[in-house]
C-alpha cells in the first residue's frame, strides 16, 4: 500500500496545494478530499495517478480547501461518462451535511448533461459516526471528530495483519478519537506550524495544533508512524528539517513531513 500526498498545505497556502491525498492498494485508489480547486487535477497528473482509476472518494468536511476540488472531479468524471470514456461508477462518501453541499454545488454550477449521472453512476453515500464500509478492499470506519468549527469526520482503515491507518482530519485530536487513533500503525495528523513559531502563526486561535502538540499526542497514543500535514508554507524550503528537529524531541517513532506529491510506502 502507498500514501500519496497531493497537497500538504492549509487553506491559505500559495507555495503548495491544500491537503488531500490518495491511498493506493495495488490498482485500487481511495481519494480523500480534493483541495480548493481544479489544482487537484494538476496534482493527480503530476503524481502519475490516472483519475480514471479513482472510484472511491471521501470528503471530510465542508471547508472550501477540501470540498471544491471534489466538484471539479465530478465535472470531469461526468463529462467522460457521457463520452463513454470513464468505466464503472464512482462513490463519494461523507456525512450528511457535506454531501448536501456537494450535491447543491453540482446542481447549481454543472450542466444537466453532467449532473444526470448523480444517483445513477455517481453515488453520494452518507456515512454515520462509527459506520464501517469496505473501500478498496479494506474495512474503513468513519468517526465524528467533534469539531467546533464545522462537522468533520475522520476515518481509520484496517490495513490487514493487525495494522491500521488513522486520519484525524485537519483539527487537533479530540479524546473521542482515542478508540480509533490509539495504537495506529500510521497516524495522519495536522500540524499548522512549529510550536516555536506559534506567536507568528496563531494556531490555537484557528483551532489547529503545532508540531510539538502533534508529536506529544502521537507518542502518548503509541502510534508507530506519524505523518504531518495541513501546514503553513512560509517555511516550506526548510520545513522537513525544522519540523523534524522540533518533533523528534517529543516523538520516538517514525516522523514524516512530506512535500506535495511525495509517496510513502505503508
């Protein structure tokens, strides 16, 4: 299995793309979020991922840096369905609120010849807190992260052989996530900035955490590998070096600070 980060940045980055990623198992691909625009199509191309191979998508929440790219993908997929150039169906998972927004935006902005495929071959599937679905051959359990900003779901994926990957969304860990996050083989967690630069970036005012916070948490949860994302981009040239230096003081596992388009073997 592989994890490809299409984007690693927060909502207002300009030096990288907004946070979204693809989990690949053999030829099957699972896209999580789409970033804030049609840049997701560029990132997929640059990553060598054929969008024709994407048939399962999850949208975590309604913020524009996560949801707008999904509408572009719906447009592209539906156009190609109409031309007979996209095989099979696509399923988009999300909680009730986010899928209502996806449907509304598609109805308002796309043409009827595109939206006619919604509910026919483009399936908007609502998932509930604690619900498990089989996605790319793996059991995936979705959970409400209890966000105070906008309803948001994370997920945990059974990788087989007792291993699991958990995505905590783009907000700080909430204790309600412990049952899913504790003991994860791979933990994906946001880190808005360095703790040493919290006075510059004000992460707590935006309900985000620092590298130190994420690493202390992951050490306490006993996760083997930590992937940090949804970061600022002013330090992007030295982000790996700076984040690793701060994080290694609080976390003894394997710390990953990926750049856009980087692929990690799971």
